[in-house]
C-alpha cells in the first residue's frame, strides 16, 4: 500500500473535496491516448518524442501506480494568505482514469483540465493541515537524515509533477503530524468542502455526485506505435510497468507476492543530482523488507548500468531507507528491464556480468545479483527472464 500526495491550490482543493476525486494535469495535447497513431501536426516525429508527450506519459506513470485502497493526501500550495500545507486522509477508489481533453468534467470550475484522475473516499479526514515548515523543514524528533521527508523535499527542489508517492515511514510521520495538529479528532462526515477563510476542511451540507467520464488509461498501443517507429518510449514503458507490475508476467518475474501489501514508486528521487530510480517496490514481512530496484531501458542494456548506476541506487537504499527498518533484514533485488539483445554473444556476455555482480552485505542489508529481464515489441509486448 502506497500513500500519494496530490498538489492543489485554493481553487482546485474545494472541488476535489466536494466531488471526491484527485487529479493531475497533463499537457493539453494528449490525443495519443485516444489515437495511438496520432502525430503532433506542429512537430513532425523524426526519432524524437515531443516534450509534451513525454510529460504526459510521465504523469500517466505517476497516477498508474495508485491502487484501490491507497492513501491520498493533498498538498495545498502556498499563497499570499497562507503557507503550504498538507491535508488528509483520504483513500483511493477503483483505478485511475483519463477524462479526455481540456473541456472535461469540472474543468471550468477548476480552472485547469486535470486529465488524469482517481476517485477517492474519506478515510480519517482531519480539518487542519500541517504546515510545509513543520512537515519538511523542522528537525523536531529527527535523529537521522533518513527520517526527513525526502520524497516531498526532492519534489520541491526539482519542481516535479503533481502526484508524489511517500515511503511508508514518510507517510506515517506526516499523517502523525496531521493527527497531532488536530488532537486526533476527525471530521464525522461523508461530504466535505474547503473553508478558504480559515484554511481548513469542513463538513459540507451538500452531496455532489461525480458524473464525469471514467475511461481507463491505456498506454500499450502508443508504446508499441513508438517502438515500431524507433521513437523514444521509455516514459511509456514506465507507465506500463507501474500499472502492471503486480500482474503476470511482471509480478512473477520480479517475485512479487500479490497476497501481501505492495508499495509502488516511480521516479524515486535519490539525490539532488537528478538521479531517480525508474520503478521501485517494497514488501514487508515479519522479519524482512524486500526492495526491488528496477532500471528501465528501451534499448539494449549497457555496462554503465551495472558499473555505476545501480550501485548508486543501492547505496541510497542502504543509507536512506534501511535505517528505518532496524531489526529487519533488508533484501535488495536490482533488476534491469531492457530491450532484447539482437546478438546472442552480447546477451551472454551481459548476463554473465549481471550474475557476477556482488555489492556485498552492509549493516542489515543483503543485495542480490542483478536480474535481467528483456522485452520484445515484435508481437505485442512480451517479457523474458534472462536469469
């Protein structure tokens, strides 16, 4: 189970609450979701995918990691009247969907299209929000850097998209701060609105039904279209993986236990130098935490992924996540998911290098050898284990 933070402002927050949904905004041109053969008329595609489409595909990856039952928080951006604040707690219902074009449901009221959406319901809703300073800057009760809310800090530093996942520890700490701010008292209601004068969630006397269209988000056809024309599609691959990582064949290839709670993250920031893990999963048992690090490539895998990229990610996990799981063994499983090799000799050489990878055990962490999964787009999207 993952906690996700959606960015809102004074205008959009009110409608998110009144109509019980969360959303993130794509570029205005997302026609490719309705027509996978779409070509932007203002930019002939000649081996480069438009920046608009890459941004939209990244947002699809963000919202596609959400599963029914995941926790939803809102970050209300700073204005001239108030500082930034975190509010919660809500729960995701169903699966993410795409409300097409910029004249979609509620766009006039919201002042923005918010194409990619998820329905929500109240979990434990608190009236008052926690300030950005208290949540991100204050060092009260912080004894180790790993206890900082790095997911949101990195998002702020990089100006990233409007849907950010929190780690288990970050979620518990932030929700704990919200609970403390409200003296553990929740709002006893099913309908809510935002009080702009006092900057708080309040009970609403009106019940609004969400009646917008809710078609599922499908990225596969566009991915295959891009791959077939040698156009960039790594962002599309990430979106596909976040949506399907807990389904076969990916769940079997990555040894994911579908009966256990699953944390899913994408673009997991692990440094101010813009490094990020493409996809990461975490599952906890009584005695261990299994962390899968997945590096995606829409080309054949190459040496620097093994030589420095994955080791850097592993080191970040050991230094910033493992300290939060004292008393448990942290099992780190690095994966490379890349395009199938055209040459058997190159494939065999690379598999040998993956098998020979030995990061060594550190503290409570054990790192496995690298597992290579290749994919082909010749007959749909198919996956193969190379380990």
